[in-house]
């Protein structure tokens, strides 16, 4: 039996609640599958700060580096609003991305047919929506130097953040997008701001070069990031794969998430480079929703995004396509039955709590495998 090692980092707010439903899935696969998942747990974010005075410990980082995959919940909340900037809960996620080399963030925006009426857009605009946003995750303005706040001689303050990209960084994220497109609709839209940003100009030039050299079979279009934001609302189904930088990817992927009806539905994968010798690839999987402190501890959170993140883990880290497909079919079946959590509740449907939704998905999974 194959053994895989997973580090579970539930985090803050609703993170532990949704992660508990993922752990139930892992236990089910351990009982019924051919792969054995061995799990370890570590505090992260505000929960780690409360105990250790830091949002992620060195011991936790060592486990993350050694794991076959990391399952991450959510971090942050008003409780930690006044902690030192370098100790804020979100700093843990930034360090995990950087130290694990997780340069490629995959954020699918899929509208389940049962939820097309939940979107704020017309059902005919979002029905059948299936977009993959590929966001560069370890470069750009979030990590560029110099950065910081300085006091000026005239008494004012000045803040500086620096947008930096190199050819290597652009090529490796674009390559991920082109490879994914070959498995999907064979179209890539590259979003940047080459009209006003030199980094955007470099991005466009280098994506164009890579496309000409290696991916002429994939349709490539260039689009300004602000126009991309508008087009996602006007006609989202024109897109297949969108590749973009760290800042624009952060914004565009959240916008795309809302098209599907609820940010509580969407998973993500953050992937590193595959080791040429061993084939090993570090990875972190997380729902894109936040910690939602307003409903934490109430059993109201939607666990579907976390569950679908585990499905992405099976697909991308463990090559368990059949099992990933089974989880996704189970989620679709539950929604088709009219079962809903509060964030996706519709008239005439049945309202479930976090644990009840997890149980319903497990029941459907048992029937489909």
C-alpha cells in the first residue's frame, strides 16, 4: 500500500471546522482506498501566535518542507489586528509560499449547475463556467525590494512597494498555464498592464517568446488586467486559462470566485517546481475563503471549498484522478439534491450545517466509489 504524508494546518476562525470535514474524508479513504494517508497537525496563524508568539514555528516549517502535501485552512481575524506586522497571522502563509517555493497558484472558478442562480450575474452568463486562473505566487509586488515606510524631512511619511519580475519567474508560471491549457480548452489569456508598467511589458514580451518557442499549438491572447476584470463580469466564459502576476492574480481570482455564487465553494492549489531527479513537488492546498470570524464556532461554515481543495491534492500531488473525480461528483450530487449551507442557500432548499454537509458528501462518495 502506498503511503502519503500530509501536514494539516487548520489555522483560525472557520479553518478548524472545515478542515475537520476534510479529515473525515481522509479517514474514509484510509478505510476504503489503496493509499494510506498519514497526517500530522500544526498550529498556524493567530492560533500559533497565541501559543508560540509567532504565526508559524520553525518546527512547523520543517514538517511542511518534509510533507508530500500541506492542507491549509484559513488564518487571521480581528483578534490579532494589533500584533506586530511581521507577526500577523497572514505572514505565516506568505512564508510557507516562499520557503516551499510555491510559485504557481491554481484557482479554478467552476459554477455548479445547481448553483447558477446563486451568482450575482444572470444564470445564462455563468452556466457552465469553468475557468482556471494561474497566479504567480512568490514574486511581484508582495515580495519585491525595496519596501517599507520611511519618515521624510518635511514630516510626511512615504510607503514603497516594488514590483519585480525576472524572465525565469515569468517563463515558469507561463509554462504551467500553457500545460494546463493543453488539458483543457487550449486557450491562455495573459493579463498584465504593459501600457503603464515596465514589469507588465517584460511579462508580455517573455510570455510571447515562450509561446512562440514551445506552445504554438495553444491559442494565446494578451489582455490588460483592468479589461480582464471587466470581461470576467461581462462574458466570463470567453476565458479558459488566465495567467497573471501576484497582485492582479489576487484580485482577478477573487472576482472570478464571486461569479460562481459563493467564495465558500472554491478551492486552490499552490505548487512548486517538480524535482527533476525525484519527481517530488511541494504543494499546499487551501480554500480561498478567509477565516470568517463572524461565524466561527457556530457550525455554519461551508466545507465544500476545503473538500474540493483535498480533491485537488489527490489530483495534482498524488495522481489519484479517479478519487478526485469521485469527490467532485459527490459534491455535485449533494447540490443537485438541494442541500445547502447558509452562504449558498436558496428558496426551497434544505439548510445544513458544516458537519451535516460533510456527512452528505461522504454518503454520496460512498455510493460513487
